[in-house]
C-alpha cells in the first residue's frame, strides 16, 4: 500500500471517531503475530496531540472467532474498570468500510517490552504480581459470557487428535499423558485468564508494568493453565531457575491447589506444535525455543513421575 493511500485511510478512520481532529502521523509497531497494530498521532481541536493504536486481528483470530474485535473491546473495558493495567479502548468499528476487517482504537501506552531486564529478580516479581492480579480480579459482577471456556477448549483439543502430530516436540507422548488423565478435576475456581501472558505482551516503564496487552486469547478457566503458559515463556527467555522463581512468587500470592500444574504444563506444551518456525525470528531463536520447550516438557514429566 502506497504511503499516501495509507494516510488517507487512517485519516478517514480518525474522522469516524474525532471528526474535528487531524491525522499527523502513521507508523507500524513491531511485534504481534496474530494482529496488525499501527500507531497514529492526531492533533485535536485544542491543539493537543494524542497518540493512539489501531489494532486489526489477523485471519487466524477471525476464523477462530468472527467477533474477536468486539470481544476484545468489551473485555478491555471490563479489565480497565477492574483496575488492571490494560490499554483503554477508545473506539470500535465493525463496518469494514475502511479496512476489510473490523478494528479497534486504543490509547497508546508509553512503554517497552523487556527481554534483558536490569534486575531479573524485580522483573520476575513484578510479572508474577501482575499475573496474580489478573487471576484475582473480581469478575463476579462482570458479564464475561462472551469469553470461551477453557474446559470446553480442553475437551476439544484433547478429545480430538489432529491428523498429523508434531513429533519434533514429542507431541504424541504429551498427548498420551494428557489423554490418560482426561478429564481431570478442575480443582480451582474459574478465573479470568489472559491466555498469552509472556514478556512480549507486557509493557514496562521505569521498572514497572505499564500495561498488559493483546488480550485476544483471553478465556475463563483454571488460572494454572495461564501460569503454565507463562512458565514456558519465562523458561525459554531466562532459563529454568527464573521459571522456578517466577512460579514461587506467584504461588506466594495465590490460594490455589497446584496439584495439576504439571498437567497444565503439558497442555501448554502443545501450543507450539508446528509453530516454532513462524514464531522465531531466525534459526538461532528457533533452536533456543525448542531447547526451552524440551526442558519444560522434561520437568513436567519428572514431576508427574515423582508422584508415582
């Protein structure tokens, strides 16, 4: 798309929700596999400039849930009202008049992802604190019926084997272990889950979490499933000792039954099947991801074996 064409499209977008404002600048944001994010700057009638983010979900998300843009907009309103550090939803457009897919406009959060924290201990503590805040959020009066159920998704994923397994990650062995204990008892009360709480979805400012972003995978279920996803990502990024510290910090903040954690670890270990090449920036990154995954699966099986 030519730059002038892009500018015109986003100017039309701005006219939809702030007719008196003028588009100043448009530029893409790095990161994000499932959605396209664009940063825009507008000048408002009083002369003040304002930065916003335009978020458009990709074909995979839309195929999974055709209402995903509306759902994320609704969820961000609820998380904001619950006091969670999430971007404020500004505008939703499902008309597809400007772009072929719906989009939402969010307030721009000034912050950066952190993969080389100056203090790993502080990073792990703050990350665990934010994840526990999500899981302890009072959602009793919120209508979250639009979110998928983790239990339903598990039944579908474990109950139906794909035609082809990714044996490069040992998918067959992982599935056999999960199938042997399914359905397992949901020991913990269902909570709000982010669904992809990893360093790439956490924005930092001055050593503190500024926002947790990208909520398209949110669902309702056992918070240990969310913890397991984070554990795999922490191990891959910072090593197994960091994963253990992160888990200990989280456990100290939550009153949960952690019996099924190794089961949820194995469930989380199915996520990268046939996806490492898409997620990794290069071969070096892919090898690191695969090694982290191998260690993660090994520790889960070791924990389960020690119980028998």
